C-alpha cells in the first residue's frame, strides 16, 4: 500500500522541527547532515511552506543523472539516490526545477528526500500535521 | 540466493552479487581503492583480495579480488588470512613507494604497520594512485575527456596530448571522486577551472552563483531533455519560488 | 622536416570507419610520417568515432607509436634475449656514444633515431640491428660505425 | 578461379603435381628471417638473373623457390637443391655461377659450401644426414624450406587444404573436436591447455556470433617459430583456422600478427587473398553452406597482448589491458562473444591431425604430451636455428646433437625456455625430457618455444635483471603488484648486480615475488617473478657472490668487474683501441695497450674485438 507525503502549508507554523528531524534521521556517525526538507516563508503573513521532493512521475533528477544513481524505490515510490553510485557532478541539483536535490557541503555529498524508507521522520515529528504521510488508498476514500 | 561462509560465518547473498559487497554488508573492513559503485569493478589495486576455497577443492586455495568475484554456493572465504594480510602489507608497502606523501596511503599503510616504505621511493612523487576511477567515471558519463597514457610504471592520467581537454564539460566528477584529491580544480561559483581549462558556470539569476558549467547544462538539455529554463536559477531560488507559489495558493484559500 | 598532412584522410579511408580500425590506422600513419602528428590524432578520432582521449591512450600504450618526430633513419637495436646474451648492450652503447643520443632520441640534425626493440625475431643471427627496414646480422661492436656511415 | 568442390581441389592438385615434374632440379633459396638478414635476397636475385640468362633445360626461373625458414640459420644464407637434398651454407651471390654450372647442370657437389660437422670435420652432402636435421620430426614446420613461401598453388600441390576439405565435407563438427581431443594436442603458445577441450567448450556455448583468433603476437624475445610459419607457410595456419571455425561454428576469424614482423603481416594477408580468390575462405566454401571470413589484425608492440583478454581488446581497437573478470575468454572473448584463441603453431598442427588421424599423432611424442614442439634454438649454441622435435626429447639431445653443443666448446651453464615468463634450467637437468609438465615442474615452462642456451660467460643475475627489465617495460600498469612490484623487484636485482644490495635482499625478493605471483591480475604479472625465482632456485651461489663478495663470477655485471690487458697475449693490433667508444685504451701499433680504469665503462666492446683473448675480466 503506497503512501504519499502530504504537505499542508496552512497548518505549518514554521517551527522547523521537520528540518531537525530530517537532519538527525540522516545523521552520519552521529552528526546531523543537511536537511532534505526546507521550510521557506510563503510570502504572506504567518505563512510557511515546507519544500520537499515531490518524487515526480517524470523526475528531472533521474533523467539528468548519467550514472543511474537515482532510481525509484518501488515499494515507497520515492526517488532514491544511491550514495555509493553518485559521482557528485551536481547534474541533479541543477536540473530539479523545485530545488529538491541538494548539495551537502559539510559531508560533500548530494542529498535528497528518500521518505526515510517508508517512515518519514519529518512527518513523524511535525507537531501540526502540516506534513502527513498518508496511504493513497485512504486519501481516496477520504475524498 | 546462494549461501557461503565468510570468516566462519554462514551468510546468504543474491546470486550475481560480488563478494566485496557481501563482505562489507557484514561490516568487515576490507580495503579497496579502485572500487566505485558507479563503474564496473576494475581489479587494479588488489587490496580487496581474499582467500577462497571449497570443501570440494581438496585443500586447494585461490586468491581473488573480491570486488569482481561473484558469490558462489558453498564458497569458503577468508578475508584476513595470514597470506592475505601479508599480500595487503606488501601492496601498501609498494604503494607507499609510489605515493609516499599521500595521506590516504599513509593511513592505510600505517593501519597495516608500515610507516615508511621498504622499497625505493619514486623521485618526484604525486598523489595519483592510478586507480582509474576518474577515467572510468568520465567514460561512464559518456564524455571520455581524460584517459590513461603510457603504460607500466610510467602510466599516468592525462587529458589528450596534455592539452585542455576538448571533450570535458567541467562536471568535476573526476576530481570529486578522486580518492586522494590529486585532481585539482578551482570554483568561485562563477567560473571553474580544471585540467587547465576554464568554464563559465550557468549562474542563478537571483544569487549569481552557479552549480554546473554552460557546457554541462547544454549537454543535459540536448541529450537528457532537461529544459534550459530549469538552469535559470539555483536550487535555493527554485525552492523559494515554489514556496511563493504554494504560499499564494494557500493564502487565497485561506482568504476564502 | 615538412610532412604532407593532406595524406591523412586517405590513410584513414583504407580501413572500415569503425572504432576497431583505430590501431591499424595509426600504424599506417606512423609508417607514413615516422610519428603521429597531432593533426592525425584529431582526424582519426573524428573519422572513426573514437574519443580523442582513447586515441591518445592507444598511441602512448603501444611501442609502435611515437608522438614526437623521429629521424630520417631509424636504427633499431634488438634487445631480445638471444641478442642480449650475445652483446646487444655493447652495440647499443657504441651507438649512443657515437650519435650522442639515448634510445628514443633523435640527433640534432634529424638524421638518426635510436630505438630499442624487444625482439625482431632473427634470434639465430644475434645480435641484430635494423637500419630502417634492413636487418644486419651478427653485428660486432666495431661494425657499428660502418652501419651508421651507410645509413 | 573458384574451387567449387572437393573434386576440383583434387584435380587442381594433380595438375600442379604434373607441372612440377617438368623441373629436373629445383633450387630452394631460404628466405627465412635469418637468411634474409644474412643477405639471401641478393643470392635469390643472382639466381634469377643467371637462370634467365642461361636457359637451362628443365630448370627455368620457375624452378627457383623462395622458401620459408629451412632451419639452420647459423649457416645462412642457405640454398637447397632438390631432389638431390643438397644443402649449401653461407651462400654468397658469387657462388651462384658455380652452383648452376656444377650442381644444377650435372648434380656435382661443391664441397666447400657444404655443412661441416664440427666433430669429425667431414662435409655432409645430404642435409637429412646432418645431425641438426636427423634428430628432428617436422609437423608444424613440415613445409618450411620445402615449398615456395606464401604460394597457394605450391601448398595445394603438397596436399594443402585436403584436410580442410575432409573436415568440412565429410566430418561433423563434433567429430572434428573429438579427433583433436583424442590427439591430445595442447596449446603450443605456452600454457599447454588441451585444444580439443577449448573447442568443445566454445562449441557448447549457446551464443553467436563466435570467433576464432590466431595469436601471432610472438612477443617472447628469443622466439621466432611463429614468425617463420606465418612467413613461410601461412596457408597451413589458415587451413587450421578454417577447420577450427567449422568445428566451433564460427564465421569470422582474426589473425593477430605483431607488426614487428612486417613480412608475416604481408604474407598472412596475401595468403588470405589467395585463399579467398579460390573460394577456400569466404561464402559457401567448396560448395558447402559453410561461410568463413578472415581478417588480419596487427599488433602494435605490447608483450601483454599475448595474454588472451588483452589480445582481444587490442583486436577490438583498444589498449591491451587484461580484463580482470573471472570468466574465460572462450565463453566471453572478442566483443564478449565466445572465442577460440590458439597460437600459430597449434593451428599448423591441426590439418595434419585431421589428415593423418589422432592415433598417428599420439604415436609421436610423450604421454600426455603428444606430437612435436618447434623451438627457436639460439644463444651460445653452435647451430642456432629453427627446429621441431618430438615432445619428450631431452635438452641434451636438442643442445648437443641438434645444436652441436656450445660455441667454442665452453661449458654449458643454463638453458632458458618459456620467454620472460619461463625460467633457466641448469646442467643437472640436461637429461630431462622436454614437455609441458616437466618444464613446469622444474620451475620453467614450455612457453611458445624460445630456447636460449647460455654458457659460463652468462651471468644469471644479469639474465634475471634483463627479463625483469623487459617485464617492467611491458607491464600494462593496471594492477599494483605487477606495475609497482616488478619495478621494485627489478630495482633490487639492479642493486644485487651492482654489488650494493644489503644482507637479506634475496629473502626480501622472494617474499615480494610471492606477493606478485598471488596478487597480479593477469598471467604476465603472475609469472613475472619467474626469471628471478628460477635463477635463484638453481644459482643462489651466484647471487650470493654478488652480494657477499662483490664479485660477478661470469664477468658480466659491470660494477663488479675490471678489464686489464694481458701483456703476454697483447700483440698491439689496435683492434680494441678502435672498438672502444670511450677512448679508454691507449697504445701504439705493435706495442702493449693500456686500459685507463678511470675512463673505462666496462662495456666489454674491447673483449669482443680482441682476437687473441688478451683482455682479462676479473
């Protein structure tokens, strides 16, 4: 049963817990890495928008990758980046029209959302359900 | 699935997997310097060699590079037998003679108890360990800008005729994946210099900073169908734009 | 020495225009000019659809190729085993001393290049020296001067 | 003209045999590598000129055949007169007149041009009686020296392409492979892998296309058997390849010839063109539906290309770096397709086996080593040349009976076989039979067939250093043990040779060698330390003398020797003075010469120039 990470900016209070959760969920040797999710001001008063990979149907990141390091995880639907295959050429970073593949300067690696393998930390720790990881089937029944 | 024994432990592996992958999955530390998952195994550094045998081999043993030896049913693998360790020590001793000032080699050698090579050091050492990762990645990406030249002990990695390489797009993959940092480059966010060639970056309209060269962007547009306008701004500006759009939509529903 | 580089396309055209022809094309170019001019590498790369870096890799990997111009006369000293134990080293040193160049180098007047080859397959007649395409059998050190004078 | 059937092939052979009968005598001038180097071409031209001028009945210009290597290169240029079986040695153009006047016209023998037996001093009139020839059995070299080199008509006349005709019209592929398997033929390129088994493996793979390749990259220094065959009898190689291709189901083949053999390149190509013209290669060979095309691929000078995966990369137009994968090239070879790779001599044996049968073949040679092996006999042996002997012949027979012993009757020290990957065997092993397994057991190997004889003036440290240097130059540089290990092993050998090695250096070299053997990627690296390992096995004393006593017992290693002129022997002939390129020798005519030790580089040119052995080496 596939799920989707649903972002509801109207519920976001800009607390950035999601960013922290993401950093720690992807920590290397206990050190937090660059967050794959970024909360940006929405251009209106008290409005914040968490920006995270949309796992597009026809993803520019994977198309741009010349070594096939970005592939879809069929069970979660996530476009995952295989760190050991990545050659750090930044093609995906430059190609994503939403800016959701990122360059982690500190760890010299390219990072992107992988839905934490099916249990995204950002959603888990979001205090307001602005980020919610829901099954597609349930979404349909809920209308 | 096949089952095999590694250092006395019976493990399962997918058939077709290479020994090194399975060994590393077990958390066993076997060094390998020419291995990169983006490219085919190469078998040049020989550090990942392990001892293999089978019950049916009647005591006969073989030494193979685990990076390109596919797992086999009933294989018995020793990753740190006396002979294997001796081999690794010799290899690192030899590598230290070629690259005496290279921190990576110094560290690996030291881990094997060698602080100074017992062989004759080369006269003008550099940090290239001839692992071929740079050229193989460049080939895998389809650019073929650099290659090995000469052979034997005089082998080196170079652009054609030691001139700025015409086929290079300045993607930096060679430099960024070089295990010793031997391949140098500069990048100030606007221009980039590698292999004595200067590239202009496609800079962000907003920040003036760029991620990829014009040549690389043009290649991605032409051969991979990435629209040119995607390169107009950088990732941060892309996110900001998206946040603005979503903010506007959210705001309009809020007002209703 | 002037080379007629306009011959290059004809040489390339002798073989199927496929990547596997690259070594043979380079051999013919080498034969024509005694070395591989940079221009020939560019044209070969283009015509056979082989990356320039690969052409350069090949032209420095194999002994048959030289990227620098060589002399009018190429003196090849066979250093095969049979020649070695029958004194090829002396022949080589006599040549070096006489021409004041090392193997692989060319005299300043562009007349001679010394090359060492691993075996020309005339082992029974060791030591062997080739001046251009001519074999000289059972060469004695004191015959070296004559060989050069004839060349 | 195209030959469309076996019947036509047989008819053509009959016709050619008839034509041949019109020659009262044939003059066979050897155009082998040795003879050409010694000036055979001028001799051949002189014969042509004279024959044209004189118009002798039954001996037209066509009666002159330019053959492949006759074998006895030491006495080149060679001219054989058939059917008299007379062999003239060291023939110069000036002798041609007399040969035509006496021998060609009336069968009279010219004594002074005959081979002289060094033991008895007797001149030998008929070459099969010369010990050099009488101890040989020629299969792969059967046509060398007997037929016009690279002439398809002469080849067909002596039965060429009949075995191929039999194979593709009367035998099933499996039957051919069975016959080759039964014959016990093992790869003549060095490894000795059973040819039949290789073919069977390839035939069983369910993948196409498949390829056959002939390895003519005879990179071992000191070996020229394959060169001689490719130049002198290229059709036998083609015939063997066609049979192989039919047996394994290949339709394309490549002959990989090293470019250092320009004549071999030309002759292989010419042979292919001749065969194609007669329809013996190409589409629908002999009216069957079997199609086979052949191509020449030229090697560009890389010893490592003798290694199968490197060779196949080179054929595909890449650099010859061996492939590291643990999969055999017979399964995934050229362009990753099933490929049979055999060497020149192996293919040359195939037609004969098909023609005469496996039982005949196993009757020759030794158990598990059937047939013969060609060797190039060279070095400090009296009769250098190209030979072929039954497997199991002893080294002594080869060196003393065929080779006539050591030059100047000096003591035998060692014989080197197997090229750089092989080793040196000392006098104690002179009586061992030469076969694949024995040589390997003794730490050498058969290799492609170079056999270099060494006397007491050969230093084994120098020999090891020589081969290591060769291997360092020829290493492709891909893997660390070969690239760095052999480099350092050579460095240590140089230190030994220079007398500056430290105690324990030999043990260090042995340890390093073991790591190179275990760790290297391809056969070149794995066998790289052999020159050291085999010499240290039999000549450890000599190594120790260099290290401990700073002496080179053979008087070769330069840093450890001095040259002085013996006043009792020097007659002041000035020969050494002229030979010294460094002007280290002074003296006047008929006066004692002196070597200036400060200037002397110990090159040894004076020693070889001196006719009175007046220069002492110590």
